[in-house]
């Protein structure tokens, strides 16, 4: 009798049209994150087991992890989440000393020994993104907005479900939730608060804010992306406690659920929004809500570097918000032309430019 060769239980060969579609989703999100100002990071496929057991991050039963001891005697575990690897990288490379927020994106396989009843494969291709710095509603909203913007390609609205951990005064939670709702609402994404808050856990090891991005499908809302804000064991040079906001989705699950979706539409050039004034955020959200592709750089860029920045990021134009009291707004074009514009008239400004070019 011949030997029957097969994949291990719970695994599958993804190839042909399915493999191409998974890679298309992954590339779609890599481009979305890059346009939003996130930098790529490559993380190892396995880590020291204590990375998952001792650093802040999600937890699973050891029976679900693929764990082994190598010939050198190191206790290792195959990667089943990106969060703990990011926490390790932040400590190893002293991210607390770098300018904040530090924003990265990553993709690759995750492995977890799931139960047969779950209907899930034990290896899947995931995409994730994270922001690292002092806790701010904007940092959490930025991760959610980038994930949600990519999911809007499905052609139906998405919504965000936010859960607050009850480890701080109710008034502080309300201010956070109000700020989050404002940031997401400006981009046309509804935000709801989960009625049953997550239970208290092991102090700072538990995530402080959990979020799920929901999409209506076959008469119900399904979770297609999720993430959380985790404490870290580091502080900035100024003494501020630093947090890690991480969000992810499974490209494999998207293909399983929706099948072949075809190539994405032609991708327009982004509009670059530059400035550390609050009006920069409002300008970016106003453009996103109007369906414009936006890349945000919430920092000041010297005038001598503006043209190079626009060209390097392949942007249509740059909206620059000055750091003065009024937050003066101007539009800088690749040709070097600079035009003042009121931020409330941004949409009409670009529409009139396009009409003039037709």
C-alpha cells in the first residue's frame, strides 16, 4: 500500500485563487497602513515562551500554544499573537526613548492549536498594526480608523464596539469615550459602548480598552477586526506611562467568509495632512468622510522638506496646518504652488480643482 500524505490536522494548503486573494487582502492593508504613516516591522515566527507568559498581552491556555525546547535548551513558542512580540521589541530596542507615537505594521502567519469544534484552521495569515506612546484617545482612534477604512472596501458600513475596563473613575472613562466617539464620528464611523464591561483582571496585565470592528453580514454583525490598548513596562524620558495599542484581522478569515472579491479599484493618490495642531485631525477626518484617501503626519515638517515629503509619499497634495493659535491651513501642491484654504471648505476646494481640470 502507498503512503497517504496529508497536512497535519487543522491545517490546509491555501493555493491558486484562494492564495492570490489572501495576498491581495494583505497587500491592501500594507498599503493602507503605509499611507497612514505606519512603518513596517518583521517579527520572529517564534519567541521565548516567557515572552508570552510574562509580558503584558492576551493569554491562552498552554495547551493551545505550539511550544517546544530546541537543541540549545531554549523554551520556545510559535507566534500566536503579535502583541507580546511587540512588547518584547519595545523593551529590547528602547522604544520609550524614541519620538512618540511610534507606529508600525506587520503581517504573517499565526499558529494556535484550536479545538475541532471551533471550525477554525490552526494557521492563518494575519495583518496587524500598532501605535506605541503615552495613552491618548487619538492614538487608539488612529489604529481603528485605518483598519476600518480598509474594511469599507467591502461596500457596507462598519461600526466600532468599544469596551472600557472599570479601573478608573467613571468621569475619566466618559471623557475617553466622548473623545473616541468624536474622532470616529468625524470619519463617518459609528462608535458604541459595550453594555457589559470586561471584568477586572490581573491589574496592568489586562487590556484597558478593547475594540471590535463590526460589519453587517447576512442580517447580523460579525467581528472582522479587533484589538486593545495594553499597558507596558516602560516610561518616556518625561516620566509618562507608555501604552501599546494593537489591532489586527485575519486575511484568511476574510477570504473564507466572503470568497473571491476581485481586485480592489484603482487607488487614488492620498492627500497628505501635516501639522501638530488639533485642526490637522479635523481636516484629515473631514477629507476621509468625503471619501478621500488621506495620509496623516501629525507633526511639523520644515518648509524645506515639504516638496520632498510630498514626492516621497506619492501624494496628490499636502494640507499643512500651522502651529499658530488659529491653526492656519494651506495647500501645497507638488509643483510648489501654495494656496491658503479654510479647513471647512477643503472638500469644495478639491472638488473645484478637479472640475477645473476636466
